[in-house]
């Protein structure tokens, strides 16, 4: 199996490298917000990719926001990949596990968006400056499924 590819954004790739090398001891709390590493498969290439993301927790679920690393008018690649293939893997600190992703909507999205903007207020600025509705993604553990290798 080919090694997973890091983000083309050098700062994200460097962050993910530190996180994985230290089981999150260096990188879990980045930007003052908890971070995880998402391992996902490219919807066209089939390549495995690693992305570092801010996260919140809600009833044993992990919540991430598909804002992109800057204010953009398109969804980030990792989000488009999860739409095409919602089965992925996550590393939180030293623990790796399989997840299934889905986009929150309605009242659930509103509640989780407020939770995430309280955790990372920068999302409010992103939303105000973007022409799109920024997705809120729920990552739910898949019991009994072995996550793919991260390396």
C-alpha cells in the first residue's frame, strides 16, 4: 500500500508530521484548539491523505468544520472526499479508530456550529466572508472496524 500523503499546504503537512511522530503530544493543542488527524481516501485518485483539523466532542462523536485553511468559496478536498466515501479514520492523541462521516443539517447543524464557533471563533469570520454555507461534519466511531494505516 502506498504511503499516505500529507496536505499540499506545508503548514498543515508539518503539523500532521509532528502530531503523528509524538502521538499528539506536539500538535494536539494547536492554535489553542484540540486537533485530530483525519485519514481519508481521494475520491478520484484513490490515494490516502492525512489532514489535521480542529475538533470538538459531542456525545462520543467528533465534530469538525469544513472551512478550509483560509477563507474559500469551495469546500476543502477532504470534505469532498468524505462525501464520496464517508468511511475514514481518525487519530486523537495516540488513539486511532475508524469513523463514518456525515454532514449535520437543520437544528443539529445549528447547535454544533455554535459549539464549534465558541471553540474556534475564527469560523465566524470565515462564514461572514464566504459565499457558501460551511459544512459541519460529524465523525462517528465504527466499532470493530480496524482503521487503515496512517504511514
